[in-house]
């Protein structure tokens, strides 16, 4: 089974605030899974977000 993260754990992993993670969720940048009343995020979705953001940052720096 794939690793799942809470909002707080995901924010820590991404080195951003929980508010930023909520903003990404609101913008549908990360898929949300609910376990009861708890929100969980898949590790692969977070890694994909990191990869996409790094690629965008690299592109912006080269302009």
C-alpha cells in the first residue's frame, strides 16, 4: 500500500505551510482522499507535484 500523508505531514514534506497545501487542494493541484473525516494525500501525487514545480522553476530561471 502506498504511503498516505495528512495535511500537516504533506506540508512538512513539501517544506510549505498547511495553508499552502490547502490552497493547492483548492486549485485541484493535488488529489484528495478522505478517510472518515480526515484528508489524506498520496505520496506519488506529492512527488509528481514536486517534479512539476522543479521543472517550472528551472524553466523560469533559464529565461
